[in-house]
């Protein structure tokens, strides 16, 4: 089977906060230069913290994706990639959990597997379910709109 990549769904409010915060952090040194007549040392000191922070937020924002291979689900989140064997998945269920997760939306799904669980938010949830079921036929639709292993 072909590897399938799913982008994270992005809630408008969360995208607005992350992109807006990044823009403010990038513009802060410029503000100091133009309106506060700050010294170059002060501007460089401020930039030392604000620019890397903004870039880190943007890297994480634009780099959350979920890849399905024949035998694994790879959850990429910024610098980190978590690998889950598809045969270890016990259930997939919709959730609105606000817990920290590699998801940019509160329209999430929880994937339970041997050794733990993870919460993600694929943009194409139906396509994600279908791609998982193609690779793991033992996962069947349950009454909650998720998948469970028989």
C-alpha cells in the first residue's frame, strides 16, 4: 500500500493565537528599533529570545502530520516523531480532550494502542478511518463513531 499522509485539522482560534503570537514576537525587535529608540545591544538581546521562540512555534504549527505506512502510524510533531505499530491499535474513538497533544484542533480522536494512547486531529477524519481499516481489517466501526478491535 502507498504511504498516506494526513494533515492536522486547524481550529481557527488556535491558528490565530499561534500565528498572531509568532508575528508579535518577530515584530517586537522592530518595534523597539522604530518607536523606543533602543540600542542595538538591547534589540539584539530581545531578538535572541523572540525570534527563536517564534520560529519554534511556527515549526510546530506547520509540521504536525500523521503518516500511515503498511504497518505503522507515524505522528510527526515538530522535531519529534512517534511510531505506533498498526497491529497494536486497540481502538480509535472521537474525543474533545483538551490535554496536550499533537493536534491543532479540539475535534480530535484518541488512538489506544498497546502501551498507551495518543490524541490526534486529522483534517480528513473519515479518510483516516478508512485508511486505518484498509490496513487493519480487525478494527470495526463501533456505536460511538470510532473503531474498535474485535
